């Protein structure tokens, strides 16, 4: 998380809302060597206390979960490069605006009989966002194919104990400077979802 308190004033509820809507992040687990990382979809409870996910059985994180382990799930929102020229004032430097939420807690490997329910709920969450497309459901697969796929993955659950967020949106600049930069982000932005980033910069 960015150390500047100007970028860390958003409410916990906003961090939760972003993470729930995004539903995808980087799961990190510490080891004696380099941290283990895995890019995963997940479901987050409404109160932000529980993240549910599944991992491929051969994932090194699964092998490390003989007992519950401390873990962190990093979720990224919109981000983008900010050129000093976009501020319209002198003596500025390049930077990168972004939104990020970190969920920290204890990750555990759950019983295999919980997997189908998790997969059905995950699928429904993402498929419903594609409407009016008719939702895909696992029962469209043949039983043998579904069973083979399910044997390759395991359900996991993370009990979240801490939520931190950074919303770096040029709050440390005068309003007119920030809004001018937002216009350039929308028109010429370099990064992920520049239109959404510009909207957040205007609304901050």
C-alpha cells in the first residue's frame, strides 16, 4: 500500500465493493524462498470477511496448505500513467495512478465435497454479468468430463482479518490540476481501463 495518507482515506466498504466486483486477484503465500503467487478468480462475502476460491491441485500453494497459512490477495482496479505535461503546471514528475485493495488472512484447503457448490456460485457470479447471454452452467457438461475437471482442482477459503486499500488519484494536486489530468487520461490514457480511472479521478 502507498504510504501517503492522502491516498488511503477511502472507507473499508469501498475496498470491499471494488474487490467483490473485480473478483480476480493475485494470491500470495510466503515461503522460505520467493513468495508463491497465483492469479485467481474468487468470491468475496458481502462483509469482506471471507474469500472463496479454487486452485489447480498441482499448484505449489495447494501443496503448502497442509495446515492453514497466512496469505494475501491483491486486487487491482483501474490504473494509468500520468504525464507531467497533463497537469498544466511546472516542475512535476511522471507518476502512475491506480487503485489497489489487499485482503490479508488465513488460507485453508477445504473438503472436496464443497467444490461443486463453489464452482456453481462462481460461474453464476460471472455469467450473470454477461446477460442477456443465457448463463453457462456446469450441467451442460457430460458427467464424466465434469468429474475429470473437478478432480484436478481443490476448493480453498481465506478468512480475512485485514483489508487495506490505495486509491492514488492525484488527491495531492489542486482540483483544477487533477481534473485536467483526468481529461488527458480519458483521451490519451496508457494503462488499464483509463476511462474508469478518469472517472475516479474526477469523483475523488
